[in-house]
C-alpha cells in the first residue's frame, strides 16, 4: 500500500479556504504519493477510498471543463464507468451523484464508439450538438457540484485515515 502523507499545516490552510481546497489537499497528496501517474499498477497500491477520490477529481475536472462528452473523449470513460465509482460514492452518501454516473454510463455505452474515436477539433465540438442527451447530465452536475464537493469533503474529514496520515 502506498503511504500518503498530508502536512497538518497544509490541511489547516485548506480548511480555511473552503471545501474545494480541503479536498484538493488530499487529491494532491495521493497523486504525489503515486508519482502523479494513475496507472493500473499505482491504482493497485491505493485503497478504494483513495481511488474513488481520484476518480471524483477526474470527473469533476473534466465535466466542469467540457461535460461528459469531454470526459469520454479524453479516455476517462472506462475509469469512471467500469470501476465501482458510482457504487462507492453512493456508499459515501452521494446518491444523486451515483444516479447521475449510472445515467452517464448508459449514454457512454450507447455513444462511446463515436465519442472515443480520433476527432478533429471541429468534429469534437460538433459532438455537443449531436449528443444533446448529455446536456441534462452536464447541467445537473454543475448545479450540484458545490453540494457534492461539500459532501465529499465531509466524508474525507470523517474518514481521514482512509486517505492518508497527517504529519507535522
């Protein structure tokens, strides 16, 4: 198991900055512990909660930047949809997020061949008009992002030992 260490001072500063910063300290510490590369090997050295938090980070970054179409086009579909991410966040208390991911999974299965292929920038941008099914999911994610980030921060705070050890 990879040892993840979080500096107490960083954690205190992040807690003052808000939920996003608090979660970011843990994400960055986990990424740092695996050399910044999430591979099959490094994933195997993390526990389920650590992998779930990294999956949340990928989901959050991609969907907030370009929606589920971008997430899928950038190759993250299997990581989010083939792993038990939706089940894990449901167990963390995020039922709505879990349902959203299951709904996106259904659309991924339907459209993955089209979205995951090599595309020009123009072809990629056209996907957003060709696949309006994703619009509602993207909107729902954006609408609930702050609430879900707060819930994840609360889960991490209540289970810090699952994510790393705090050091002076």
